[in-house]
C-alpha cells in the first residue's frame, strides 16, 4: 500500500511540475529595499557602466561626478557617487560588487580603454568565482575592495 501511494505521489508531482516552466524559487522574494532589490541582466549592467563613461541619457556633469573621486580611501581606491574607483597603472576602473539573497556579482569597467566585464553568479558564495572570471577577462589581477 505504501509503495503504491509513493508511486502515485511521484506521478502526481511529475504531472504537476510539467506545467511549470523556468526556475522555481526556493523562497519568496524579499520586499523591495535600498539594498538587494535590483534585478537586472549582465547586459543592462554593462550598458549602465558604458553610460557612466559616455553619457547619452544622464547629465554629463552627473556622470562625471559619479566616476570622479568623492571620497579617497587610499592611493588605490576612491568612491564616486555610488560606484567604486580603483586607481591603477591601467587607469581608473569603475566597479561595484553585488551581494544579495543567494546571488553575488562584480562589474568592472575601464572608461579610458572602453572595456570591462560584468559577472553574475547564482550563489551566496559566488564572489570568488565572479572575481576570478573578471580577473581573467581583464587580463590580470585587480584589487577591488570587498566591503
């Protein structure tokens, strides 16, 4: 009897899940907040970084302030308006980490060279992988702060 019931439940779950397409969340999404509620794609984040360096949609003065040092941490790091700035022999890199609800990421862009990378992971332990991919894509080790 137990085997028949288990078999029936298995077929019922298989039948029910055949109507679901795409990933099934493991928990409900948290409510929107100032931290952790940005849902986007790597392409859109790349377009945002490009917009900072070659503004077409936002005011050019605002874009300049965003990637100009507002707070100097040390010889290698500054903060613009909402984005980190790494100072190196390659020039200034605009960067930001993402860390929220089972996802981690890093985005880096060198405006003077017009190249960069956006790496998104679907793991709460994905930052080391994101950094490794970014370092390899950019041709060497970078030293982004991890706050």
